[in-house]
């Protein structure tokens, strides 16, 4: 995976981690209208992040499938 793609994926995973913590706080506490709306927004963002991660993985897979066989074999050599 390219450095830029790795960085992008890492940032998305960090964002998911923060959202998970916020969701835990939401589930444990009282739920005002504002908190409920923020929770729903996080759920939508979660879906967007998962799609973005799938897109990055798909781009990586497409590139690896389109490389010459010799390049693929070099990766498996010690």
C-alpha cells in the first residue's frame, strides 16, 4: 500500500476510534436532542469511513493485480 494510502487509512481508523469512544459515552449517559443528533451524524460518518476504507483497499488490490508477474514474485522473496 502506498504511503499516502496508508496514512489515509490510519487517519480514518483513528477517527473511528474517537467516534467509538463518543458513542460509548452517549450510550452510557442521558440523551438530549443535541446528543442524539450528534450520534446520528457519527453513525453516518461511520458508514462514510467504511466506504472510504473499502475504496482504498480496492485501489490497492487493482494496482497489485495490474502489476507484471515479475514484480509480484519479488515481493514474496526473502
